[in-house]
């Protein structure tokens, strides 16, 4: 696992101090060692945003690998943009404000940061919460933009897809915490892997499956070098993600 100093940090900027701190607590459930910082409320505890608090949160979150900021309302974005203007050129290059839902995007970013993803990967993870699926995401869900199913694409490629099917045994199924564990494990492997047709490295896609105890998950990769990833994810699921 990457050292905290080598990971991208995530900053939650909100008009409410309680919301910002609560989101850090929420994300911490799925990314326990990620570098997370809250920047909520004004300096005197009122509803609003604070340049000093945002600046301090950036300093806390960016330990050399950069930081991603997510904001709740328009003026929070303005405050964050102002804080970026006061950074030196080198740090400003590695700090990003991401246009994504504060909760879903922040949690997805935190899990990506926990997995050791670089700045671009953490930004992309947050952006998956934006609502508009990319062509690759639509394909991962089983249907490409041309209407060809993933299964049909597998057959046409001539590549033997590697597959394992596992029955979920943990009491609450594939809820947020085990979904995060699955995504973090999948992110350790360079090969593309899908779980029931969605990208195994996308937290939001995995959670959206809504799989309960007793449901089957099919883990697939077309990459011949992806067998270790398939086996590792299958073993994790069979173990109940440490909850069974």
C-alpha cells in the first residue's frame, strides 16, 4: 500500500463545517488511510466558506502527490479557486477542483486515492459521479454505443475471456464497504476486469449493481495476463470481504 506522502489527498469544501467533517468520516469508512481534509464553514463557525480553511485543508491534503477538491455550492468553488491562485506555481499544477457531486464524487475519489491512483486517476474517479457515462462505461454495463453487447464483443475478438462466478455470502451483500475493498483490490492490477459487466475499478458502478447476499457475481477479463486479478477478486468475494 502506498505511503500517505505518495498519495493524492482529497478536500471536501462545504458551506457547513458539519457536512465537510461528516463527509470525511463517511469516506474514511471506505478509505481508512487516505489523506482526507475538511474545509467547511467560516472562520467564526457560521454557514459559508473560508479562504483560510480551504488553504489549510489544501496544505494538509497535498503531501507532494497533489490534491483533489470537491465543493458543494458556487461560492465554495470561488473560494477554492481563490485559494489556488495563492499557491506557488509548482503546487498549483498538482491541485485540481473537480466538478462532481460532493458525496458520491468525494467517496469515489477517496477510494481511488486509497488505492494509490495518481492525480489523473483520482480526478477521473470523482468524475464518474457526474451522471453522464462515457462510451467505455456504457460498454462496461453490457451495451456499447453501437448496441453490441460485451458478450458478443468477446466472441468477435477471438480472445478467450477468463471468468469466475462467486456467490455473495456476506450478510449485507455488496454494500459500500465491501465494494470499496473490491475496487481497491482491482486497482492493483493493470488489466481491465469487469464484475457483472461493469468496471471493477469503478466504485459507483459496483455499488450501483445493488447485489444482495446469495447473488452471483461474474468476474471477467479478456486479458490472458488477468488471471491473478480474477482469482484475487473471486477469493475476496468468497471470503465475504472479511465480513462473513
